[in-house]
């Protein structure tokens, strides 16, 4: 039978803002392929490959985009990526919350995990935060980078890893 539901809102052209091929050939190629798949699904895509300054301006200052791929929000402790990517305070111009996501519930849970001393309790709160963000589809992870950090043992002894940066 025919659906009795009315059609949803028409999606106009989507602005897909990415880095130029000369700046980041792998990201450019991946986003081109992704944009083509979206076109095959019927979306009208305005694909814009920009220089680094223009890309940063559009995403972090103007917040003018529909799709904006980032290598982003990684690190070894959850507080940094969670605050940068999702906290309400990080929505100010130049802040890292490019999606402009705001949630009092998130902010409260973030503060709770940041002040919880028991590692197991903190992990549980962080997992709850992650579930909430995935349910809201705030961002869409497309890959996770494995950060292996090889080094020459004949030149370097007893390296010390640094949080967020691996082997400095």
C-alpha cells in the first residue's frame, strides 16, 4: 500500500567543504568519493575544496557548511576531545565544537566525569556520554587512526610517550 505519511522537508544543495587536493590528497580523494556516493543517492552537492586558512575559517569561525570532514577529537584522555568537540562553551567562534551542538545534559555529564576520581566510575560516565552522542548523531566517525609510533632502538633508548602526542 501507499504511505499515508507526508514527505519530509526537501533537502536543498549540501555544501561539502573539504581541503584541496594539493593540501591533503588523501582527504580530498576520500571526500570526492563520498560526495559522488551522495549524488548517486540523489543529493545535490556543492563540493568546495579549500586552502587551509579558508577551510579553518569556514569550519571554526563562520560555521558555514553542511558536511565538514575533520581528523579530529583524538587523544588518550577523553576530557580533551569531549570538551573540544561537544561542550557548549566550545561553540564560540574559533572553538572546536564545529557542529554547534549544545546540551545541558552533556555539559553536566562532562563536568561529572572530569571530577570523578574513581577510574571505573569515570569510564562508565564517559561511555554513557558516547552513547548519548551517537544517539543524537552529533558527528559521524568514518575511521579510527591506529597511531603506531615506530622508532629506531639503535638511536633512541627509553622513549617517553606524552599524552595526546605519542612519542614527542
